[in-house]
C-alpha cells in the first residue's frame, strides 16, 4: 500500500512531503500566514480525489474500448464541520450520453471516493527515541 512522510521545519507552514517516490511541497496561503509555496492540505485532498477519478474513468473507458477524448474533474469543498461536502462535476468529451452516465456511475466507486465516503480509522503513535 501507499506510504509517505511529511516534514516541517522552521519555515513557518511549508511542509515537504515525500510519497510514491515524489517530493511535493504543501503550504498555507499568505492569508493564513503561510508562504503559498504549494497546495494547502485540503487542496491536496481534492487533488487526490480528482486524480483517482480521472485515472479510474480513463482505465474503465479503455477497458470498454470507448473513444474517450478527454475528461475534466472539477471539485469544490464546501460547508463546515457539520455539513462539509465535496461537489464533483465531470466534463466528458468523445462519448455518448449513455457512456457518460456510466462513467458518472463508476466515479461513485473509485478507490479514493469510497475511502472518503466510508471514513478511515487513523492510529497515531509517537516514534521511539
């Protein structure tokens, strides 16, 4: 399964993330005291959902032999603690209405979608000195 690390030093909120053999930078916007040097944590969450959606739907279309030209996934996180939600809009080119509807249905069951909908236990431990 996936694994990664996040490191923050004295550079305010800039965080170096290493995951999947790639290095990313996360930060907070200047309005929240950060340097805006990378996406904020919720932006990264949306990026994960968007990437999983796009990749899964491309794989599905290829498996079916469908002529998918392009797929755009627009995501918006809204609400507060008690009514937080993600709205996802798919823009699909190259397919007929029935194929588009099928991809919208498949989007509801992508791995990251299901993880977010089902929730995920998180166990936190302190490293041993």
